[in-house]
């Protein structure tokens, strides 16, 4: 009883303690918010990936990351705002849209995601990286870029090396996704793919949702709808992938001194429960169409703030220490995903 009583205050904060904690977090949250706004302005004004701009701006200000006044707010953005941003992605998922894909497209999406995850594990072994790094890189490439990287990182053991690798993945998938947005529409045009199959290829192969929309706009107006639906089918697999990786991580959870958060996460983290709940509500029509846009914008804003917080915690010198292997792994995964998606689309065209 004495142990329970002494532990209770740490678990149940009084309103005054919670208010004091929010006040301590405010400077860091405001800093991440300003970086997110700057990244959004640059992205809208000049084009390019919003996530990458937030990361680079955060890294340019990394000396503020260790400031005592900002540390609490940066940690809050890296943990709670990140998880909330991932959870809100569920509001874009509806089973009716996914069912409209047909069995061939659905099978292609599952094959792309599963095989790219397996490719990440294989490449990690060949390049002498950890299995966790292979799953993180493969999952980000297979599902939805930076958003998936952050979601997967949330259920992996936290350490300085893991945070650094997460940043590398965010940089890599954002850059490769932008390159794909420019190149892949030219592939669909060269092969004279019909609009629906062109959309399937773009949605199945490009990492980030925003870049899928951009590529579809380049390819033609009728390409957009199938591309977005296929992309959302990949996003719908996020919960299952994160759950599977979380179960694996719990079974192999390390007890090392450099682990920042030694406690195991819940088997089904709360943000995945919210993700699934919002997807179910949207499937039932309980999420109004007018609300889906603002919810999506809120999700992206929270994720941009989380990436800004990650950037504040990492310097360019620290990223250089990771070497060439992570970049080579992401390039190989991206090439594999594109070739598999293209092979599937060509098979469907020949049916």
C-alpha cells in the first residue's frame, strides 16, 4: 500500500500541476509552431515538401533544442502531438472507398506494402543495420512517408541513434517522394497508361499523400481520384503495420542505458485506437465531408510540428555520422516499390 500511495502523485496530476506543466511546455510548443508555419509558407510559396522544410528549419535551429525553457515543449510535440496527428489520419479512411478498388488493385496494394517491409528487413541485414531500422525505413517507404515513419518510431525503443535514424528516414522519403512526383508521371505518359491504371501506379508507388496529389495533377485531371484512393488504401494498412511492429518491439525490448523511454508501450497504443475509431466513424458516414478537410489539415499541422521538434533535437553533424547505408536502403526500397507497382499495373492492363 505504501508503494502505491507514493506512486500515485506521479501518475495523477492535480489541476495545478497540469497547468504548471503546460506553462513549462508553452515556449517549446510555440517554437515548433513558428517553425511549422514558416515551413508551410515556404512550401506554399515555392513548392516542395512541407515536412522536409520543417525538418531542415528545425535542424538549423538545433542549438535551441537543448534550451531548458524549450525542452519540455519540444518533448510534448515529439510525443503527444505526433501521436495525435497520426490518429487523425483515420478520418480519411472509408471502407466503401477501399472496396471500390477491386480485388486486383487491393492485392497489389497489400503486396507492395508487405514486400517493401520485407525488403527493408533484408537490406538492413545486408547493410549491417538493425532490424528496427529496416522496419522503420521499409514502413515509411511502403505506407505514407514521413507520417508512417513517425508512427512506427513511436512504438520502437527511443534512443539517440533511433531518433537520428528517424530523421534520416524523414529526409530520405520526403526527398525521394518529391523526385517520384516529377518522374513517375512521365513514366505513365511514356507507357500510354489509361488514367485509372496511371492513378493506381502513382498511388501505389509514391510515398507521401501530398506528392501523390501533385503527381496526379501533372498526369491529368482524371488520374487524381484513383491515385488518392489507392494511396489511402496504403494508409489504411498503417494501423496493422504499426501494431505488428509494436508486438515485435515488445518481445525484443532492450534494457540499455541509452534508451530514453525504457517502459514498453501499450500493446495497442491509444493513437491507433483513435485512428481505427475515426476510420470506423467515417465508414459509417458519421464524419461529415465538410469536417474531413479541417481534420486532415489539423493532422498535417500536428505532424509538421512534430517533425520540427525532431529537427530541433538533431544537428547536421550527427546525421553525417549515420553514413551512406540508410540512404542506399531507402533508394533501393523506393526502386523496388516502383517496379512492383508498375509490374502489377502492366499485368492489369494486359488482362
